[in-house]
């Protein structure tokens, strides 16, 4: 029952957080939520199997169920982090734009042509 209440509370908080996210960030959150729910279902199945098993096997399955729960939480946290990063990039694209332009400056059509010529003709690019 505690787990059900926790899931409901988490779903409510995630719903509130979803109202302030960009569509791109929300897609990441949704993917994380889906993965978290799949892992949560796996944990529930493992827990049910553990309840039906006996001895050391039950303890191992309980442990696996706990690990699956932890993975679900981790996936959900990572999805939230990525969504926040997307929101930050959309809110202020300046730093990413500057990094992209600096990286692009390292390339030129002349250099590409020299390297392709060297590759095709067996020479060494200058």
C-alpha cells in the first residue's frame, strides 16, 4: 500500500512538473517515465515471484526487485536531468551556439578537399 501511495504522489508531482516543460523536454521526461514504469513493473513481478519462492531464492529475488526499483528511480532522475538541460539550452542558446561555431571553425572545404584527395590518391594530406 505504501508503494502505491508513493507512486501516486510521484505521478502527481511529475504531472505538476510536466506543465512547465518544453515539448522537447517533455518527450524526454515521458520516455524516462515509460522506462521507469517498465522497470517498476519488472520490480513488481520479481517481488511477486519472491513472495512465491522459498529460502535463499526469495532473498535473491527480493534483492533483484529492489535493484529494479533503484534502476527505475535512476532512469527517471536522468530523464529529468536531460529535460532540464534541454529547457536550459532552449532558454539561452547562446553558449551552445558559440561552442558550435567554434567547433565548425576547425573545418573548411579546402581542408576536406585536400584530405579526400589524399585518401583517394594515396598521398598524405597537408
